[in-house]
């Protein structure tokens, strides 16, 4: 089992979801987040005052998958999120030692679904 954590541009969420759905990956958690990488933020003027915005809006996707869905999920995220510009995001793949479905008490691969 793996936990895939991806940071993407907010406007790319629908295309990422569509790509994941075509690959039979339906379960995910989405959270608003702030961060910056190579793009290093931008300058904005608010009521005549120059403001440097260093933390940009991103979305954090968390997807727990069985081993046979790892590559499909990664490929779906990349295809849906890629624009070719700096700031497209990052994907992290972590080992997931245990998963428990609260409703039924199932554990492991069965709990992920």
C-alpha cells in the first residue's frame, strides 16, 4: 500500500480528477494549502502598497492506493496537472504500513478498496 501526496495548481483539479477516474482511482482527499517553490511568489499592489506574496495557493491531494494502482494514479496526476510551466506541482509517494476502515474494521488492502 502507498500514500500518494500531490501538490497541484487549484485550476487543474478537475482535469486531474477526470484522469484519475479514467484509471479507476476514485478515492482521494483534497485540502487547500499554501506554498512556494521555484516560482518564488509574486508582487501585488493593494491600495497603493506593494506587497510581496511568497506563499501561493495550491491543492494537496492525498490518495491511498494498493500497489497495482500506484503507477496509474501517478500517471493520471501528471497528465491532468502538467502545463509545462514552473509551479505545476510535486508528487510524493510514501509507504503506507496500515489502513483500517472504521465502519467495517477491515484492514490492509481490503480497507483501501
